[in-house]
C-alpha cells in the first residue's frame, strides 16, 4: 500500500512540474502582439525589419531611426521568436564568433564586444524576456543606462502579458 501511495505522490509531483503548477509561465507573444503591447506601454510604434527577420524562425522589430528615438531608446532590435524552438533563442543569445552561449552577467545580460567596419568599438547587450523575446541593445561601453532601463521595463511588462 505504501508503494502505491509513494507512486501517486511522485506522479503528482512530476505532473505539477511538467505543467508548471505554482509558477507563472512566461507568455509567448506574436510579433503583432509585441507591437501592440509596446505601443500601449511606451507610446512608440515598432516596425518590422524584414531584412533582419528570418521567416519561420524570428521577426526583428525596431523603431524608426530618428534622433528622438535614438535619444529615448538607443539602437536596438527586439527579436520575436515565432518558431517556438529554443535553439532559435539560443542562436540569438550566442556569441556569433564561437557559436557558444556564454555566461550571462548581471541582470542576465549576455555582453558581446565588437567593432564596426570603420573601426569603432561597440558593446551589444542581449537579454531574454519571457518565452520568445530577445532584446539586442547597442552601447559604447559595457554598461546599461536609462535608455536600456526604459526598454527593459517595457519588455518585462510586455512579456508578462
């Protein structure tokens, strides 16, 4: 009898873990939902970057490059993974030179250092939100500022639904 009780208890624990009972599961969002929620949260309209998007895998979203948008947010891309494949998220967060997913720093940010064709250095902060949203935010140093914080707050709220 105790074996049956133990097996039932184990089955209940495994079922709860599999369904995420007691946990708030991240909300998957479509590119259209991200655009709508971002506008509602910030008043700014995201546009699809068709050249950077990869059909069936992810859609790239950004704001029109204007002085006011760059001043407010910096340069960034929001990637909405449409495939539901964890490998696509890993690819967006991985180092493109090694193909490896490094160790995130403070605030779960993956930092990548690079140089432009003109030789200027930049830093790229990569951060995941929810189950299918990845932010790429470009900076001149390896630290976040008010522009990143503004995007971060909007994306946290957006990913929560």
